[in-house]
C-alpha cells in the first residue's frame, strides 16, 4: 500500500477488531522504510476512523483522556502507509513515513532503552 486512499476499512473488518473493555486497541507504529518499531499507542474506533480520514496517526491518550494527532505540536507527523491487524484481531500494526523523531524525548524511537 502506498497511499492512504488505498486503505479501506470495511464494516466487516471493523467488527472483527477486538477493542478492550475500555474500547481501546494497541497500535504498534513501524517505520515503513527501515522497519524500525517507533512507538506503541492506543486507538479507539473514532481515532482509527480519524487516522483513515486524515492519513496521519491519531490516538486516544489514556492519561489525558483526549485525542491527539502525532506531530500536531512537534511537527513530527506520521503519514500512514498501511494498517494491518494481527491473527487475534486485538492489535494493530501501522506502517508510517515518520517525519522527525517519533518519541517525545526527541529520539527516533520510543524503544531506546535495553533491559540489562
């Protein structure tokens, strides 16, 4: 998939997705070019629909209890290239073209620390 317009979500597919008891589904964000895992965030049905509509990732903030489009304040947008779901239909994998840093610490990825 190369354009967000190519990504269609049918009602049947939407009904297959398993949102948790809070109405959320985890979304793993991956760089489409490098395949690096950039971050993990949560979506609800409305933020998923908004993501499809605008072609940029939109999430539900569990701490702030509000929607947020990645990059709206930092300029580090994530342009959606493809959306996939796992075999259990309870996790999304969103491939993006990342502009700037993905992490709020200004690092490329949120996964920069290793357990020792």
